[in-house]
């Protein structure tokens, strides 16, 4: 049932998802978190995203699978955006957008490991080497190896972000098989709805700390920013990602997420004026270098694409040479 109605290759779809996640999620959300509480921001972001997704789903029409088969898919939405972005929002409130963006480079590492364990996806020595290199960059960026870096950011905030990254990695692996069988738009709608219900359930815990007037008194600029970032982050980015994931292996899709630092650092530098320490810049260079090799070094041998991709003449997944 998976559709590829827009003529985008998996590569373009995954790059678009990475760009939207870096810009809309980390940078815009970091700016909003200076005045809006984390869970409140999550609720405000998900509300227009979920509404838009379901409107588009019903307008698109088409056959619907049985509800029994949709329940596991909806439950995965508790992982991402539910648990993942609750943790990341709480962590982002204590960290910086640049560091948070680079910490998300740990996600491909987790995806590769989880895909190998749960999906039995083959991995090569070169892929492992590049993944370990990116992991070393993540350690430098997180500030765990330098007291100066720890002073620049918050260790607890970084730990919360990394916990959110783990939830996202598990989400990708669990969604891989379903992404090849179901319409990406319907999949995103269900998962975002589950995440939205989770955010509503925990929202009262945060509201105890803030007067009602504070939450209801959000400025038009704050609401507009949260709405725009929510649609970009939770609707568009997830849709692009699942479209790409439906035609490549989970470990390959995870490699594209390393591009998030490229977009995130550039945007944080331009719009937030954030700067990294020396060791964090070194970590950024290591991560970006590993990503560049991962995305450009793999011509030649290819594996057969899923049937849904063959029917639509979509570029098949890359099989990285050993």
C-alpha cells in the first residue's frame, strides 16, 4: 500500500527530513524554550501537526487497513514523538541547540546496532568504522571528556537528550517493516496522534508549576513559531523520513541522520549566535567527515529493492562495500 506519489528519491527524502529536524526542532524549539515550558511547547507543536496530517489523510482517501494491524503502529508513536521528544525537550531546555543537534548524531550508531540485533541487517567493517568515528565525535561534543565543555553545557540535559535519541533509534528499527507495507501519511498520522495523547497525559504535571494565565498568555509570535516548527518537525519531517525508510535499510537511513549536525550548527550559528568550544568543534568535524564518507563511498553493488520501490522505479537501497 505504500505510495510514492511525489517524485522524490529516498536520498532526497532523507536529506529533507534531516534538514527539517535540525532547523525546526532543535534551533526553533531552543529559541521558544526560553519563554515556553517544554511540555507546553510539545503540545502546541503537535496540535496543528496532528490536525493537518489527518486532514491530508482523509483528503487522500484510498483503502484503509484493518484497525487491528494499526494498533502496533500507533503504539510505536509513544516511543517517537512521545517519549523521545519529551526527553529531548526537557534536555534541550538545559543544553544548547548546537550541542543538542550534534548529540543526535548518536542515533545512527544506535540504529545500526539495533538493526543488526533485531532485523538481522548485514553491516560491513567500513560502516562500523565510520560509526565508531561518529561516536567519538559525539563524546567530544557532549562535553563528557572536558571540564570546560561540561561548564558550557549541562550534563543532565545532555543525558536526557541522549535518552530521547535511544527512543528514536528504536522507533526507526521497529517502523522499518511497517514502512514498506503502509502508506507513510497514514503511518505518520497514527504515530503523531499517539505522541499527542502522551503529551496531553503528562501536561498537567507541568501545569502545576505554572499559573494558568502564563500558559494561556502565550504571545502570537510564540504560537506562530510553535505551530510552524510543529508542522515542519512532526508532520513534514516524519513523512519524508518514512518515505525514505520504506525503500532503504534501517542502517542506511540512519546514516543520513548524521546530516542533522550540518544543518543544525549552521542555523544555530546564524540565528542564535551560538558558539562551540575547541574540542566540540573537533567533534563536529569528525562527525561531518564520517557522514560525508558514509553518504558518498558506496557506488557499485546494490541489493534488490522492496517490491513497492520497484513498481515506482525508486532507487534501491545501497549495499555498502566491505
